């Protein structure tokens, strides 16, 4: 093969096809030379010198090639790890801006390390590793969106469903076999029917950026199933595609987004910009390390051979560097403008907001996103912690960010296992005002969750006291020990009907608390189906039935699914659960009723002493449907029914006395975790009347008066 090489342009970065050829541009501040490597279908390689450099962007234009062309780079420069440089042109590198990637890293074929495996990382290895490396793919961005527009579902109406692309449909009997576990599977009629029937408004997809498995997994037949090991921030992971890996994965992902949007479901991506798959100084050379190690990574100033690690993975991406910050923001804009995604959840977001060292609310990354006319308009969710010093920043991200509220998770779990008070629960159910009101944010800044991909599933949270991770790479050492779980008296599976009934009720209690809380609820995909990982709270490396959703439901899990649908429908039907502003509370003796009122089991107002009682586990909440501060899109007032929520966190039965008629009534049953099959309206209770509740239960009543 022979190719003409023209100067090309520095912008845009990556490989851009214009109908006649492809422009290539690569950022490297410290390289001394760059070679563009083009591959034919037989893996024959042609190396083309890139000689044009503009503001550290190495660029050229190759006429006559187009979509489907596979390529990579070899970058020249000093191999001096002690000063931060690790250039090695023997190693083929993935373009950080590649729109698609074909292949996976194969350490069994050639050595992807820049040094000899049995030697120090200070000694360069000159073995060519092209046979072991994936290739970037030139793509055609054209796609028929057929009028697709952003859904812009208000935060107040949002219900998030966190799910893994593969695991969601890998075992789904209604999805065609060739689509199971793929983008096409998630966009299929059967998959979407479940989401619509459940009532969720958004899927939060675990990482779909192209990943590279850690080398120690390869020899054990395991993979990085969760995908928190990104290596190409623009490319959809090729192994989730049913249609092909030469750019077809991009079209398949876009078709998935289009299908979900047609069903009214937004797409939020879980993105990993805090680190890459290249690991610490002993890790492989796949992309960034060989392109410009000193620019792309945060190095230890006193020892630049090593990496600053705020992520627990061995490295941290250096978003303080303008070129790297541009990479991240360009990637985000690409997913919004070209792939029509509706928002992002940022893994270990505290790392991205570290400026010189500490977390900084005025960091370049946060400022860049805030002022960006595209990114500032989508849903932005921070995982507000990392593993570095001062990394736990729940409540500290600025507007317009929302946050995974780890405090909410911990308190709700603790309440239902008897370790948190009624006052603790009330603060979280009311929207975590203590965390978010001080800087002008609203309850929707709180992404409320009880379970997530990391940790126990809901079924395991009520069945295991301890983790059981022996099948993991790390053995029993991996995964947190701080589970805040309760096994209801027996560890693991049991035939005891009383324990089984309590566990089922506890699952309903946790879900009900989540869906009646102010803020934005996030449900872990599969919890509504009773999914278990058999006590494994860190199944990151298991691409097996341990992680995939099981759609073969027994009677108990069918009841759980039905109950979860009812819960979400209840939330959507009653605006008192979806307030855009914090509850103000007040006393019922005022001229007008408060928007919310907390009461004791005897129907009287909570006293100061009871609010400070660490052992109080019983609490009632009145939500006034006629005192909502929100307005509709045309300024119309919003009103709805008033509701009572009765929390009984004690093991024993408690009879509540309902508030007097001043608050309304009579009250009809909306939902009970003790009687999950009882229909709405199955019972009616007069104002001031008794309502028996069993131990560990939640009862929701709807007002029929006023």
C-alpha cells in the first residue's frame, strides 16, 4: 500500500473523514516524532511520518481512505521514566480520539508493556506489540436521527435505573438471541417494554467507553465486567455490539439511544475520566502513556517515575493540563451532540476537581463544564468522592451538579437495620437540606439510592451480614466491609418462612423509602427482580450469570416486580413526592397548614426530646398536596392529594393514631409494605383513628378530604 500524505489541519483532533480522505490530529507536547500506522484487512502495516506540528498537535491528511480504515500511532521521544517520559515507538498506540476501536489487548500474543516483563520499568523493551493491540477505526458520523431531540425530563420527574448494557439482556428470553447482551438488545422492544412498564424515566448505563482488561484478569479467564477501565473516551465498547466492530458499534449505540428516546427514556452515561486502563508505572502502554506520559497523567513531583493515585487504580488523569482537559470536554460534547445522550454520571468525580492537589470547587474542570453551552444543559451527576486525602465531598459540588448521596444510602440502610434514628431518616427523606441548601441547590441535587452496582444487591442487603467474595480475583479481600446490611437472623439462603417474609418486607421497606423521599431516586437494575449475587458485594470481574439479570422469576420476585411498579406509579401520580424545593415544615396550629408535618405514633407533633432520641424508630409524615411551591410549564399552580407516610422501624407492631381532621381525612390505603398485594383504597381510616402497622413496615395513606 502506498499513500499520499498532505499537511492536514490541527483541528479537529482524532480521525475525521470528509468524503475524500481523512484528517488525523494527535496532541503530544513532548514527542519528538509521530508515525501514523494504517492497517489493511490482512493486518499489513504502513507507517506514515507525521511532520506537521501546530501548538503540540501533530497532524496530516491522507486522501483516498475513509470509514472502516484501521489505524494507530507510534510516537517517538525519550524513554526516561525518572523524569516522566516513557516514549517507545515499538509499541502501537490507540488514538485517544478514536471514534471506534477494533480488537482487544492480547498480552498472550505480544508484550504491551514498554519494558521487559521480568525487568525494571526503567529498561525499555523494543519488541513490536502491534499483534497484541487494538486499532482505531475511522467512522462515518452520519446517522438518521429522524427528528430525535433531547427529552429534557425535569429532575423532579426523573427516576433513574442503573444498569449494565450486557447484563440487562444477556438472559432476557424476549430479546432475540443474537441481540442479547448488546446495544441492540437494550434498544429492543422487550427490553424497553420492561423499562416503560416499570416506570423509570432514565437509564444510567455503566461504562460504555472502550475498555482494556487488566492483564492479571486475562490469565484467569476473567474480565473487567463493570468497565471502569477506559482507554478510548469517544469509542463505544465494541464487544457490546451485535452488528460489527468496524464502526457498526457506533451506529448500533445511536440506534439504541434513538429507540429509548422514542419510549420517553433518557440515556445517562457513567463515564470514567479520572483514570485510564494503563495502571501504575508497571502497567501496559496502550495509548496515553506512550503519546505523552508527562502531559496526560498526574506524576509525583518529587518522583515523576510514579503516578499520583487518587483513584485506587494506579494513575490519575491530569485534567489540569489544557490539552487533557480539552480531551475530556471534547469527549463529553461528542456524546451529547453526536450520540444524543442526555447526561453523565462521573465516576470518582472528586479526582477531576482536584487542582494542584486538593479538591477545589473552582477547579478548571468544573468551570469548563459550567460555562460550556452544551454540557451545562445536560444532566450532570457526580460520584462525589475518590480514594485520595479529603476526597469525600458529598454536598460540596457546585450548582448545577447533582450528586450520588452516599449519606442517604447509609442512613436509610441503618434505619431499617435498627442503627439510625427517626430524626436521621427524616433529614434524608426530606431531601438532605443539610447537604444541599447552603449553596442554593435544591432537593434534586440529591441522587438518592440504597443500592448501586458497587456493593450488595437489594436482595443480598437483607440476606447477608458479611460479604462472600471468595470467587473474586482478590479473594475475600476485595469489596467493602461497611455494608450496613442485616441478614434478618440467618446468613444466606434459608427455608425459614418467617425469615423469608421479613426479608421480602425489608426489600419493600427500602424501596418505598427511596420512592417517597424528596430528591431523585435511583434504582439498581435487577433489584425489582430480586437479583442476587449470593453475597458477593464486588462482582466487578464476573461476566457470568452471577452478574447478569435473571428473568426467570419465582412467585416472590414476581410480587416484588409488581410492587416496584406500583411504587414508581405512586410517586409519579403524587407531586408531593417530587417537590422542586425543600420542605419548610411548621406547626398545625398556624393559620394555614404546613407543607409537611412530622408526628409521633400517637398522632401528636414530635417533641424536641424525641427528635434527639437515638433509639426512636417510629415516625409519621404528613405531606400537604395543597401547599406545593412549584408551577407547571405555563405558570399554572401544581396541586395534588395530601399523603401520610407511616414508618415503623421497630421489630414490634405499632398502632398509629392518625392526626386530627385539621389535616384532612378520611385516609385510604395507597400502599403497604406489610400487605403488598392489597389494592389501593382497600381500607379507609378516619382522621384521628387507629392504623395498626406490623414491625418493620411502611404504610402510605392518601387523603380523600380537603
